[in-house]
C-alpha cells in the first residue's frame, strides 16, 4: 500500500484557514440579521402606531357619544352648562358637558393636540339635506357659525326641545410618533361629531 504523504505543516495551515471562514460567516450573519431586523421593526412599529391611532379614534367616538347623551338629558341646566358646573338647590354638583366628555376620554385626550369639545343644538334643516349636514342652529338663515368660535348668531346649547337634536363635536390633531419612518402624514386631523335627541 502506498502511504499518503502529509506535510508536517498541514495541520497548522488548516487551523489558520478555519477562523477566516468563521469570521466571514459571522459578518454575513450580522448583515442578514440587520436587514431582517429592520424590516421586522418597521412592521412592528407600524402595527403599534396603527393600533394606537385606532384606540384614539374609538375612544373619541365613545366620548363624543357619551357627551351628547349627557347633554340631552340635562337640557334643564343653564346656558353656561357646557363649560361651567351647575349646583342645584340641594347642593348636588353636575359636571359641565365639556369636562364630562373629556373625562370619558380616559386620558387618551393627551394624545390629541389642540383637544377641544363643542356642544350645540343641531339645525334640523341641515339634517334634512342630502347628504345630511350637522351644523349649529343659528339666528340667521344663511350664516351657520363654527361651533368652536363664539358667534352672536349661535343659539344657546339647550335650544333643542324634543325632537330636536344636540351635538357634541371633538376636534384636534393626532400626531404619529415616527411619521417619517412609517411613511405616515406628520399629523392627522380628528373631527368627530355625535348627536342625540333632545329630551327637554
């Protein structure tokens, strides 16, 4: 049998080559991990941001609906009741409509920049249009004021006897945490209105 000739330096050469291959593989693993991780994190943050936005929308819808219901069962309160608490003869304090609505947000209102609440009687002629338009009742038949701006044409909030309606509108701006990273707009306007039938 022929003996296989092996150089005495063969083991040393093999051991010198192994670390280079391992180092190359480690480098490729780092690059691959970075690529996969960046895509994964983008999807993860996108899901978190989208879920946060849905939470804000859902909570705001519920708060405006609860505020409208609260307003329509308190039509006997004075014209200042949307912004000022009312104390009756027995000493019971009724929280004003704006504070009640904001409390129903459960702290989510802090995620809406410029958070505002407006309470106003709804013009029935606007609701009869196609599509319906929710606008405040007005002393003028042509000018319908912005509910968030004080205007002499606006009727008092409790001018909504049955079957007229009361509206509560919440307005503000939602700001995503990382809009440029997620290719989202830097701010999203929030304008949600709920109406309820007056019970006065």
